[in-house]
C-alpha cells in the first residue's frame, strides 16, 4: 500500500504506527498536523505512534556521521521549516544531496496534540545486540554520544 501519509484513509485500527524519517517530509506545520491525523485515524484508543525527528543537538562537525553511512549539511541555527541537507553513503555509492525539513520538538508536539495524539515523550534508544555483535560497542560511541535523531512516542487517548 502506497499513499500520502498526510491523507491516509482508515486502514486499521492498529496497536502501533511507526513513522521513521517521515515528519521531515512535511512541508508545513499543517502537513505535520495532517500526518498526525492520518496516524490518529489508524491507531486504536490507547495505541501508540513511534516516530523521530532530527535531534536539535545533532553534531555539526563535518563527517561526524560518515562512518554510519550519512553526512549532514546543516545550518548552525536551525529553525522550523529550514531545509536539512544530507547524503547517504551506501558502499562505494554516495547519493546526491537530499533534503528534508527541520521541525522543532515544540512544533511537532503541538501539531501532534492538535491531531489528537497525547503524552508525547522522548525515547532513549539502546544499542541492539546485532549492532554490538556486528560492529562492536566502540563503533557506536560517537553515534550514541551525539544522536542524530530524537525518538518520540505518543498515545491516542
Ligand atoms: C528517508 S525514506 C525513509 C523510508 C523508511 N521509513 C525507512 O526508515 O527506511 C523517506 C520516504 O518517505 C517517503 N515520503 C515522503 N513524503 C511522504 C508522504 N507525504 N507520504 C508518504 N511517504 C512519503 C519518500 O518517498 C521516501 O520513500
């Protein structure tokens, strides 16, 4: 099923909706609200929406996330609606510069609340056993110290 996340009909209701790298594609605050409403239409009461936004304290050091396959091109003073540039490094291939939109936590919180999603809270990610086994714990130190994303969890009342 492929559709605009800002205009989804009821497909559920589901216990969870997961939207990774989604809210950064809302071109306006209203689009954020519409995405939230699509989620709210599809989650049962008590169900949850798990999502993420760019972390406000994402590292600005050039190449910081290069070993994790991504490079960001960010203004020092990011504000709501600003463009976020990034390239993905996949093996020997580097994508052209891609773009998303930066939304502050306050704006996302108010938009999701307006959409009918409550109790927004941050989630602290943990290193998976697979990640530890495959690359070793030390590999992830920089990533865990300066997370590029802020993970969020909210509930439909
Ligand atoms: C960076 S990818 C992330 C894909 C996936 N969620 C993941 O984590 O691997 C962003 C995806 O969102 C899609 N996208 C952008 N705007 C959208 C919208 N309004 N509705 C649905 N999908 C959208 C893009 O086409 C792209 O496939």
